[in-house]
C-alpha cells in the first residue's frame, strides 16, 4: 500500500481544493458543497492509507472517487451558471481516472 502523500493523485487533489476554494466565493450553498466534496477526496485517500490494508484502502479510494464524481456534477452546474471551469473540470477528470487506476492496481496485487 502506497503512502498517500507519495501519490500523484494526492497532489492533484490538493491543487483541486485550492482551485475550488478560489472559485466558490461566488456561490453560497453550491460553493460550500463543492469545497466539502473536494476536501473529501483527499481526506479519504489519507484515511484509507492509514487503515493499513489494501482492501481498506481500496474501499476509501472508491469513496474518494464518489466525492470526485460529485464535484464533477457540481462543476457542470457551475458551468451551466456561466462560470469558466474547464481547467478545473479537466483536473477533476484526471483525478477520477487516476483513482480508478489506483483501484485497479491495488486490486491486482
């Protein structure tokens, strides 16, 4: 099991939090939910890695992927409201692919 802070996806998720925080002052409830979803991605990576077993880590990565998907939906809402979120949406998509790859990799081990 990899330490979470050595994972590239961890660093992308950390950058995602910063981007979401800069975007969300324009929104009230939606902004709060977006920040919570972005924070959940990185928090679940850390918690899962700390559980000490690959099956537990995989379970928490799946939760992180769900939070990342939630943020993707919220970014789509933001775009529909006229915000330029294309760069953030691409990073979110990259994170989702990396989380799925990490699940596959740990499941095969």
